[in-house]
């Protein structure tokens, strides 16, 4: 039982390190500031939100991920998130990259399609497989 728990923990750490590396690399390569990344943690309490926001504003580094990518807590309201992006980036093409549960992938793909029918901003949904 302990070996299994250690294996899961090691896998999680490896995944976290890989994700952190990718986020840092993308942020550093974005010389023109066209990439906007958000990290959502759905299993963490929101007690840390204020401290995290202040630290990110002051130092430009997220205290959770250790990257410049800001972490948001709680489950995102995807329609609101994408609608804000659409308003902020009128007439733009926005790539939405997702890796996770197939149910949410289907929901996000459908939402991108719906928003594409209504506005000038076009979302391109990409389901990632790691």
C-alpha cells in the first residue's frame, strides 16, 4: 500500500515539474506578450487567494506554481472566462488547449463553437494528450 502511495506521489511530482517547465518555457518565449495562460486548481481552498494575488502583483511570480502563470482557485465558470477573452480580444483567433477529462473537453469544444457563432472572436479548441 505504501509503495502504491509513493508511486502516485512521484507521478504527481513529475507531472507538476513538467507542467511548471512548460509554463515557464512558454512564458519566456512569448516576447510579444500574445500568450495568456491561466492555471486552475479545483481542489484547493480559497484562503490563499489574497496572499497569492498580492505576491503575483508584487513579484510577478505565482506562489503556487512558481511560474509567471497566475493560479486561480475553484472551478472556473468557463462561459464567463471565454466571454471575457472574447471581449478583450475582438476579431482575434484564440487557441484553447485542454488536457483532462473527456466530459469537460466536450463541454469546452461546444462552448467554443457556440461563441464562434455569435462573435467576431474565433476560438480554436485543442484537446491535448500527454
